[in-house]
C-alpha cells in the first residue's frame, strides 16, 4: 500500500541461526544506527553512513580496524576516497591509510560499553548482506540504508515492525520528507509490502515475506 496522503553432500550445510542470535544482530545494528545519529553530522551522506556502520561494527575496542578492499568494493558505494574524506572532515575518524590489506582506520572515539568484536562482526556481515539483497540492490544508496535500518527495527521471524518516524529519519540523516520519499521507492520496487502511519508519529511497515531478514 502506498503512503499516499499520509506519507512508507559435497556442499556443507549452513547452520541455521537461532532467533536469539538474529535478535542480537538486529539490536546491535539498531544501536549502531543510534550511535551514528549522535556522532555524525546530520547531513552525512547515505554512502558514508553505510561505510561508517561497517567501521563501527568491525573495529576493536580502541576504535582501530582495517577494512579489506574487497569488502569496501562489495558495498557498492562508488569511489571510497570522498567518503573517507567526509568522515575525516567530520572528525569521526582520526586517520585513514590505504595499505595492501585494506583501509587502516582509527575512529576518533574508542568504543565503551559495547559487545565484543565477535558479535559486532556478525552484525556487520548481516548489515552488509541486507544492504546487498537483490530486492534493494537497485533502489539506490538511500533505499539500501533505509532498508537496513527498517530491518534492524523489525523483530526477527516477523514480517512487520513499527517505530517513531522522526527517530527513524534521524538515524538515516534525513528529513522526515526524505525518509518517506525513500520508503515510497522501496514500496514501488516491491522491497516493502506496506507502510503507513499508525496514528500519531509512528510508522509501521511490513515486508513481502518474513524470511527477508
């Protein structure tokens, strides 16, 4: 439904993730969206936000990491140089150096009170996989960012979620109007099945199938 006037044998078997594991991944990505909303300038680009999300999920406790070149290319964000410069200008990262292994980066602030690197790395892979899902691959970077953010706010094994619309927009560095336009694009592409206001400021959405997450 459009938002309309109220615009929203040989191969080893893969281990199925338990709902609790999926829930931790969703919660970690959701928390990192909130962290980025508080630490990045409001108008930081969608491309830089997706790159920053991978950084904050993959760094160690003192904020250091090396993002492999293949992983950065796999994000399909275009040339990464301007994105690193955007984060340097925002003083979100302190240093960036290109090495044979990847981009060696130091975040400006160390992580405190967050889960260890293992759970965050699994959450980073989940976020990367969702942003590369075939259903959102051609919706543009804004659509991919919003899709990951909405999925992080969707309980595992369910096909629907709801949250405050202004908070969702802030997490993506968008105005509410920009968020709703992007959500409409996800609806038009079939990535989202339905989205509408539930009354007040809450936005509710549903996915075509629960297995998307």
